[in-house]
């Protein structure tokens, strides 16, 4: 399955996160979580956008256990599927039963992806908190931890360029 790359080069009003900014954001978010006293057993990244923030938080917080849940929603800049869709492979849900989980994503835009994931994980009697780099005013779920708030399209350093292709 090939993932779509959202080209935002024609957008004038956008938020651009650099790699340095991402490093700073990761440490600041980790500090928020630690200062709150929450100690997750497992950090769950929402793939794909939450993979790098999730990995950074596992190291910054010293949390060894990590996993991912695959969700598809965005298809282009400002374009989504009608609803977020869970994709295989699925998370090993039995291993998260009754655990303290920290769900990580890059942005809570509509918040529908985050809502889907949180509701799924709570069905396994897990204590779930959420963390995002960015939250938008349109989100239906208020994440527990947020680095920045914006209403702009966000360009992340890992998705700023098109995927590489084979060079002949």
C-alpha cells in the first residue's frame, strides 16, 4: 500500500515545524507528562503521524514499551475520508488490557482519529491519556497534553518532502 503525500507548497498560511523544533517539542511534551505524574506502561503511536513523536517520547520519558495503531483518515491537504479507518496489522489488544497507555499523534485536527483510538483502547479497561504536538480549535477530543495550538495547516519535517523514488 502506497501512502499519499500531501503537497502543501502552494499554501501561504501554514505552520512549519523544523527538526530542531520537533526535538524541543518532544522534550517539552515529555516534561508535561512527567510533571503531571502520569507514568504510562506503554506508549501507543497513531501511525503514521504519531510514529516519530511517539518514538521521541519513549526515549525522553524512559518508557521501554511501545506499539502502534494504524489509522487512515487524511487523503490530501484539507481532505479526509468520511471517517477514520483502522488498518491492519492491528494492535495486540490483549497485551494492553488494564495498562496505563499514552496515545501519541502529531495533530488533533478534527480529533476524530484520536477519539476512535481512545475509545477502542478504553474497551480493554486501559487507562488512556493522549498527547499531540498540535491541537486545532476544531478537535472533538481535548488531548491531555498539547505542545502548541494552531488553526493552520501544519508541515512536519518528516512529511515536508515527497517520498523518494528510484533513480535509474
